[in-house]
C-alpha cells in the first residue's frame, strides 16, 4: 500500500496472466472519496520482466474522478517473439 496525503491507495491487477502483446489493467483504489479529482503517479520497475523488452515501462498517471474511489491504468506488454513462460 502506498500513502497519499490524507488518503491511502492500493494497487491490484484482475489477472496475473496476460498474453504477450496484450495489456494488464491495474486498478488503483483510494480510501474515501474527494470532492475534486485525485491524481496518482505510478512508476514501473523491472522484476521478472524487463521494460522495453517485455512491457512498456515508465510513469503512468491515474486520475480518480471526484466522488469515486478507483481509477485504472493499462500497462502494455510487448510481443517480442521470445518463449518466456510465466514471469
């Protein structure tokens, strides 16, 4: 869990499997609602996959609309033709 001033956010992915070339949707859930839009900045980092080879890395901005508690970002994977197995 990451802390945002006066709010906390949690990240989750609906699936932990995605085919190369597809995108994984990451959901950002914030505790409580706000009367104004809230932006959350996410940064990718390499683990079992490598940015630029396995997925599109970088910084993503998620806006949670006023009165809502969640937003989404899609992170694209790269179909590089390699047989990777599970990552």
